[in-house]
C-alpha cells in the first residue's frame, strides 16, 4: 500500500477467547491489520473461522479479550456501552443480510431512520434520504414499502440507509446472503461503485470467495488468524 494513505482502522494484537465449560476457545487468535480510507475490504472464511466475531469487534458490538481497535482515531476497546452506541450512530453504517427494513415504512422513511435516531429535523433528513436513494438508483420506488420491492431493491435501500449518515465506515455482513447470484452481482457492483464515488470505506464479511473478489483487498481468516491478505488492485495493475 502506498504511503500517504490514511488508515481509518488499525487492529493490533487482537484476541477473543471464550470459555466453554473448562475449555478456552480462541475465536480470534492474534490479529493485526490496517484498513485505509476509500478501501473495499472483504473478510472471508468458513463458518466458525472468526470472521463474524471480528466484524462484531470492529463495530464495537463485542469487547476484545486483549488487543486494540482504533477507528477514526478512537479506541473502541476503551469505550463504554453508551459511548459505543453514540459512536456507531455517528460513524458507522450497517448493511445486513436480512435487509432489516421496517415493513410499515416506505423506502425514504427506512433510509431516514438512522438520521431520526440522531435527532435530525424532518426536512433535512428527508433531503438526505432522497439523495441516498438517488445514489442507489431507486428514486422511482421512493414511496414503496419493502413488500412492494424485490430482494435486490430492498438491499439497495439497505445500502442507501447505510450511506445516509455519511459514515466513516460501512460494515456489511453477508449482504447478499438472501439474494440470487445475478442480483448479488448487481448489489456488489453497486457497493463497489459507491465506495469509489463517495470515497467510503467498506468492510464486508462473507463465506463466498466469488463475492470477495469484488473487494480491493481480501483478508482470509482461519481458526481466528488472518492467514493471507490478497491485494486485488496490484494484480489488476500488473
């Protein structure tokens, strides 16, 4: 990675050890890496490899047993639960496998939801939600409720909702897990485009090696350790 890039996430010596009866399970077993602004990174591994634990730690949903996680200059492992909630609302967007849209709300209202939690006034949040919806190419569906949209359209709304807070980082957990392969490609291309155009940082967790290929860098995780980091941009440039 060329110097001068800003590291937006720094992970050092990260461990997560669970006690199961008398046994210790090392879900993360000494993980170190940096992720730079404007990067699309995929964390890929089989079930039980530690990838979901790692995502939860980065998002401040679980505390590490040992190690440091610095996001946007702030130490996640030192924050209280309330500080983490406030940090997530301000700095982090989430894209979920199950879309997590509110069935009673239309597309615009669903996208504006994170801004409602921030206490933003209605006119401003509607304008920002409209801009995010245009960005994902769903303007004509703005009044549609989730049941009136296809899975791919619902996930586009999910992407727009993650973007609307103008987050430092977007976390995507198996974001195409409920979509067919053609729709998955559409959503992946959209996420890649958004990262480029908005200079966003996107971290996706997946068990699917094919989907991971869309990322700039792929972190392969196995038994709680990162065994390999693949840089796709170097191979593209070669």
